[in-house]
C-alpha cells in the first residue's frame, strides 16, 4: 500500500492510503485527487501506482508538474518514476508526498517467508503489448470507456436483434474510437491508442484478453484469477501475463459469451459451469460467492493439429520402442488404461493410442467434453450432458457407457473413468469388447488399481473386494503411467502389464520404465527409457496375429 500526503497552502495536510491503480490529479470534477487551486489545470497529471513502482505523467498542464527539488517541470506524455518520500509539486502551491510500505524498518524474517523468497517470482509472458508499468492507466481508461459505451450502445440488444457479427464489430469499433477521442487522456510514450482500442473491442464483443491467448498455439492452459491476474501454461511452465480485464464485470461478460450459446448459465444460484469453446477447448468457470478472488476461468486449450506419436517421441515424452509396443497392444485388442495426474497429458496420449485403432472397426468414444480427434472413418462420438436450469435432463458418462453396449461397438474409448461407470467399463471389457481404452487419475500403476476399486464401489453395488479385483485383473491388460515432471515436461514413466491374481493381490510386471539420470544445462530432466527385461505374457498372441515385434525390444540394456 502507498500512503499519500497532500499539502496545500492555507490548508491542513491531508493523508490517505492509495491502493494500486491509476489516478487523475487536477481541478476537474472527474479527477480522483481533486485540487481546488487556480494554478491547477482541470486535468493536471496522471499518477500510476503498481506493486513495483510509482510513476507520474504531466497531462499538458499550464503550470507544470515537478519532482523533488528540480526547478524544471517534467515533460508531458512521458512517465517519470517517483521515489518513496519524494515530493511532487502540482503547479505553485500544492505538494504531494507518496510513501510506500516497503521502506518500513526491517522485520525479523520468518521461516515461511524464507520459503516464499526461495520459490521466486512467476515470470511474465508479454502478450498484450502494454508495458507493465502502464497497465494501471490502461485499466482506468478502459473502465471509463466501458461506462460510456454501455450508455451509448446496447451491445446485448443489438446482438439479439440479429445484426451480423461484422456489422456489430464495426459499430462497436467506431463508437469506441469516438469515446476514446472524447476522454481526452494523454497516453504516455510507447503506448498507442490502437492497443487500447483493440482491448476495448475484444471486451465489448469478444472474450477480452482471452482472445490473445486462445489464438496462440504455444499456450496449453489459460487461468484467470480475477480481472488483473491472467496466467498461462507455456511450454510446460506457468507464466503470469501482462493481459488484464477492465473489471469483474468484463470477466463475467466473457464467461456468459462462452456458456450462453451452449444453453448454460452462470449466476449466484448456479456459480459453477463447465463448457467448451468453438474449437473444442475445455472451459471451467466459477464466480463469487464461491470464488473469493473474483470470477475465475480455467481453459484447457484444444490443439488445432492433434499430436502424433512421432511428436511425443520428439518431445522426449516416450521412446520409439514404447510406441511400437503400445501400437501392437492396440492391434491385438488389449484393454489399456492410461493413468496420470491432472494436466499430465492423459488425453493427449489417449488420442495417440486411439490413432492406432483399425479403420474398419466401429469405434464409440464417450467423453465429458469432446476432446478426442480420431481420423478413422467409422466413429460415433458421444458426450455427456449436465442438468438443465430446472435440474433435469442430465446424461452421465455411465449412462452413455451402458448405451454404447447396444450400439454394436468393436472398440469403446472412454475419455475418463471417474465414477460408477468404471464397473460398466470393466464388465464391457470382460464380455467381448476387447481393445477398449480409457484414462484414470492416479499417481502410479498400483494407485490406478486402488482407484479402480474405489470407483467400482461408487457404482452403488456392495461387491466383495476380491470380486472387484478379479474383475480388474481379468479386464485390464496394460497400464500406462504418464506424469508431469518438475521441469514441466510430460513423460511416460511406466508401461506395466497386469499378470494375474495371487491370493487377494493383483500382480503386475513393468515392461518399460523411465530412469532419470540428472539435469541438463537448461534445467531440464534427463534420463533414459529402458525395458526391464520382462516379456509380455501375450507374445504368442502377437505372433499368431503376424505382427512385426522383435523380442529384442524387451532385452534389458547392459
């Protein structure tokens, strides 16, 4: 927090705290810091306070703005830094002193604070073209422009009237250009009016700063924590961006533009919603009172070009030998579960394995939000449906799994098992639907088995644990464990085969593993993918199917 002290000739000093933001200083009624003096211009100066600095810019005043003891007035249209405790003179008779809390006497550093320091700051990814120190002034301009835009142009009414998107865009752009010219706020050097105009148009009729981020193929996840904190995952690492919404209302407007075409809603009575963008990207939104930081949006980007097996090999996520083995497993109709944590790449790997499915077979895919991109000709895509506004009409993954059994599928691909549908999936795998694929949230192959048992119990049937494990052992053949490493990379760290039941325990054999060897000069994990020396128990099936798989593939390297 920054404390401001205002000293005017003939008046007692006034002191008040100022949060981060942009503040107009002048004699005008619209100024945040109003100074009723004859030598103070109507809009005299612009003060910008951020976490890292305090800057001031003269707005072409008649009597000048001065910093410190300098006799020369600062130039207009340029931002100047102000040190804590330094005096700012507005005209002849007004002095402003700003003091920041970081200059307070040092305190004892606690252990928990040391941990925060060691973690370091999140790096900033520049996407908007607005310098960080100028973002507060841009936000202030956008807030003022939005108020005026709502008065002059009812965009929602125009959109509902059937006006074309191009005409709506043109009318909004012309009105915004007119409003910006009338606001009469001088911009600092290096900040163009076109950038502010573009952001205003995006927020008026589009998705705001999300437009920047959705258009970039190198961003895989977008996370909005309120209007001023927009984060992304870029090349496996979290970045804070320099983009921002004008206020909470603009974040809400973006959420409504995403969910409205899908027949969904979000408000205080229904403050959470799942949806997807036109390109298939998965969206989750949650708003106050559940979110204490303001409206929050999480977008899992949908790749325009599906990743292929060779892409995962090039990324170092899997070895060519492991790809070869998995493609053979799909060909001989082995049931495969992909296990991993959130954001580890399960769906991407599922999409790659699905690409190995034969073109002549009937494939049924079942997902919460349709993400799989299969090139095969004979594919039926099913998607679950949430309840409507009245709480009716819900169709769950479990309902779709049951229905798919009546659709004569050769293969069933379930995007993720997370509930009672696990039991139906196991029964399908045990009753002639071999070669099915699905994913599950778990941190290891053994954890995946335990989670399957839990999900089966969620189906509502009071089954003995041994009966569940027998179902699992006979239904599942291969578990592929994928993980997101500390450096942001995704790696398949285990390919394990479920062998048999020994007593009440399901036994597994690792076929391939990833062994970490260290870190490279770019702070990336290094390691090797290697076979364990164990042969899969279905080698005879592979040979009978006349598939090309050399046994030396499984030989342990010396």
